[in-house]
């Protein structure tokens, strides 16, 4: 892969969008290789948490590739939008938690990529925004859907209609990011969080992700029914017996088997 790097450390995988000359903009090649990288990580059963970040110190992802989009017709734009949305939906429903380590510009498709992740950490220099209407288009990789779900409809509409960017502290204030840290602390913080997630029972974490994601798309009655199903499914796992036995036996150092 030319535009994506995949790295493994313990139970944590890191995918780096590696096209710094174009501030990691999402060309079809980048999206295609990101999709391949997701398949690779998905198939590695030792991975319990995934981090997505951008190469360089300036940009996470500066959006979809404007040069590539400029001459598209309606049909070609639909193919591009559908593909970007498919890849981002894969991230949203990925079998383990995904942390976005936002190391700079997260504009348009970059903000949308971050929002498809479970958790967003940002460096102090990070900038978020949906500048699309200033280019004559709407957000096209999930921004019209996930921004309102993440920060509420009023702020989402303000950001999308004005196309004005916001800095990291404001992103934290509106709940778009979980935490802001110094740039040099970003990857260590993401790693620490990913390792903390990976130390818990992987099937329970995955079931919790499914219950939260699926429950959010439905009414409370259906949501709690989803929760009962995911909760009870945990009782078919060895890790449930092991985790509870450790507690009762006062064992502090646990090592879950993912079974
Ligand atoms: N697509 C293609 N190329 C891009 C790009 C993008 N989204 N963003 C940056 N680049 C390229 C620039 O064209 C430039 O290339 P050259 O060196 O060949 O000229 C290179 O990256 C460096 O960029 P700048 O010189 O512009 O860097 P800067 O520091 O002056 O500005 C920036 C940084 C403010 C992020 C600016 O690059 C910018 O505004 N980028 C576009 C942001 C944007 O509008 N994103 C939304 C795209 S639309 C979208 O994403 C649709 C969707 O939802 C699917």
C-alpha cells in the first residue's frame, strides 16, 4: 500500500493515512487502501483496539480529494460518496473500538473520518470543520448524519451552513472530541487508552459497542432489548467466568483469553 501504513504493537493496531504532500486528503486510492487495511486488521484476531491517525505534524486528513472531485459528474460523485460512506461505516461498526488520534486538520472528509471512530483525541493544533458548502457541495462522507448525532443538531447546522472551522478547545467544548493534548502526547495518550481498552474482555467490549451503536438508532424499549441480548451473550464466554472469578478470588492482574 502506498498511502496507508499499518503497525501492530501488542493488541493494538495503528492505521496511518500517509499522503502528507496532500495533507492526507482522501483520494480514491487512499480510500481503497484504507479499506484493504481495515480488512487486514479485522482478520488479525490479536487486535483488540485500533487507532487511526494521519502522517506528519500538520494534518489528520484535510478532506476528500478536491482535485479528484472537481470534474466528477452526478453519477461519478454518487459512486465516490457511496464508497467513502461504506468505508466509514465499516469503521463505525468495526469489531473492536477505534480511536481517532487527530493530529492537525480534520476538515470535510477528515472530520467525517474522525466521527466514524468511537473516540476522538485531538492535539492542540487540531482544526475541525465541514467546509463543503464553500466548495459548492454538501458534506459527503457522513457529515450531515454524524455531526448532528455527535454535537447536536443546532451546532451541527451552524458548522455546516457557515463552513467555519473550529479549533481543538471548541471541539472539546461541544463534545466533538473527548480530550485535547499536546501534539507530542497525542500518540502516547491514544496508545495508553487503546491498551486500557485491550486489557478488558474483548468480547464484552465488542458487545458493548454493538449495544451502544445499535441502541442509539432506535427507541429506548428496543434499545434495552438490544442491551439484554448483548449482556446475556457475554455469559456464554470463558472471559465472563474468568473475570468474575478473578474478582471473587481478589486477583488483580487479569489476562482475558478472548473466548
Ligand atoms: N484535496 C486535495 N488536495 C488538498 C486538499 C484536499 N482536500 N487539502 C490540501 N490539499 C493539498 C493542496 O492542494 C496542496 O497541494 P500543492 O502543494 O500541490 O499545492 C497541499 O495539500 C498543501 O495544502 P496547502 O498549501 O493548502 O496548505 P495550507 O497549510 O496553506 O492550508 C488547509 C491547509 C487549510 C487545510 C488547506 O489545504 C485547505 O483548506 N484544504 C482543503 C480543506 C477542505 O476544503 N476540505 C474539504 C474537502 S471536500 C470533502 O471533504 C467532501 C466530503 O465530505 C466527502
